[in-house]
C-alpha cells in the first residue's frame, strides 16, 4: 500500500468520503448556504451530459485525484465540485478555489502580445532579434513573433530544475529565472532539424521568450501587463502571478499531491519562477471561464489579431494557433488548452461560437503524466451532446 507520509491512503480516502457526501443544490443558492461538494445544473436538450459529469465527480477523492472543480457554460450550464481540500484533515473541497493553471497561462500571454500588436507596438512579423537584440546568437535565423505564438520557432527547450516531479521536488524552493531558462536554450543553438516556420513543436520556451519580449517592449513586468490588459478588463479578480518566486498559493485553494517514492506527497508549495509567461498563472475556474468568453468574443483581443489564435499554421501535423489547440469531438470543433503543474491539472475549452465552454481544475495525483484519461473523464462529457 502506498502511503501519505505515514498515513494509509485508504484510511484518508474513507474518512473524506464519509465526511463529505455529494449533494445537489439549486443554482440560485447563495455560496454561504451551499455545501462544499455541490452540483448545480440548468438542463437543456442540447446541454452537457450531466450524468457523466456527476459520475466523474462521484467517489472523489480516489487514487487518481483528490479533488475536482468543473464548470460548464454556454447552451446549458453545470457546476460541480467534489473531493477534499486537504487529505490530512479531510476538509471538503471548496467552490471556486484557486489553483495553479499551468500552460493555460499561454492564453493570457498570447492575448497580451496580440493586444500589443493591435496597438502597433509589436509587429507579428517582427523578429526576436529586433525586439531583444543580443538575446540570440548569429547561429539563429530570424524568428518572428508569430512563430513564437504558434510554436514554429526552432528554439530548443531551456534549462530546468528537473524533468520529472520527482527530480524537481528537491529543488522546489530554488529559483531558476526566465533569463537563465532562455540562456540555456540559446546555448544549445537552433534545432538543426528544421528552420523557423517549417514545423510546429510545442514547448514552453516559445512563450518564455515571448514574455521577455513583452517586458522589453513595454518597459513593464509581464505580470502587470497581464493585469491591465487581460485580468482587469475581463473581471478576473482572482487571477495573479506569484511575486518574487513566492512558492505559495494565496487565498482559498486545494492542496496538490503527487506520488514521490511511493508516498502521496504534498506538492502545493513550489517556486514556479522558471515557468513565467509559459505556465506560472494562479487562477480559478470562474476566472478562466471569463478568459475564454472574453477572448472568443473579441473583448480581450480585437480582430483581425484575434484570428491568430484560431489560425493553425500550414505545416505538417500542426494543431495549434496562438496558444489555442484545435480538437474535434462528436462532430464539434473545439478550441482549448491544457495545463499541468505538480498536483494540478487544468483544461479550458470551448466551441468557437461559445455555445459550449468547459473549465476544470483536477487535483490529479499524476498531473504531469498522461492527461488524456483526465480529459476524457472531466471534459469530454461537456461536449457529448
């Protein structure tokens, strides 16, 4: 039996399950009156598969996740939360608690860059060499802002404090700056297998450089630019970036856990400085829903620059535009983004017309592992009808 720092997992799960039963409440119930584990729905004939969503939450915590928040909007809305905020105490999961949003950060970064382009302060055809002179060596061909946005630059991955959760855990309070991450990438030279614009290869390095470029162009911090250009206009009051390498998640949140050396270990507190504009966001499901709606409706990024988010480059195997990935499910075209940090797995997804949206945060015990089973369990039911 794997153990939670000396406590049997099965005992903790049993305590949690008996302490916090899944309860249905009406949408109109005030937050103070609603139990922590709650499901609310407005059913429509074309709405989400509510029974499948209820089933996804039933039984949490289990051996794959300790808690989950799911928020479905559009034509038929549904909100659900289940599990525990803390395995040691068995305290019930919270509605709309904060979490590490991982690579869904890239939607914010893309929005900031595209908004600057709309203002004429950045050209999408302008180059890294132009905006960040001296960053790249002469070995690199010109790399455009658009190629950073759609992952077609031929930059190689940068420095890391560990390629796995296990490797990184002992370094979790150390600081690796974005500049150090990029310097390690540059030292490797360009990827020799393709030229800029010829292939799409997803990676954080594109958006780490983009964050530095935003700071250079604006003379401001990336975090503040995200605040004034995205969070405030869209009413994302509970979204932020950690300051000065702060490893904590401030405000109400669920603890995150991951298996390390056979023990389910608390991995909540972690300095994510190296993730920067590629994955350092802390947010809530309600705020990420506001982000989706604001982006897709053109309130955060005006046309024609918004089209960049939905334009997949014409290169072999490409699936992503500027921060968004294109999927097809049950005859629907869906645009979305996944994100993962130790202890936290996030999805934001929507149809282009916003007839269906879904945002979830799952406290997965293998958040950096294979994400498809989590997506199938918590996101697919939103698009089943």
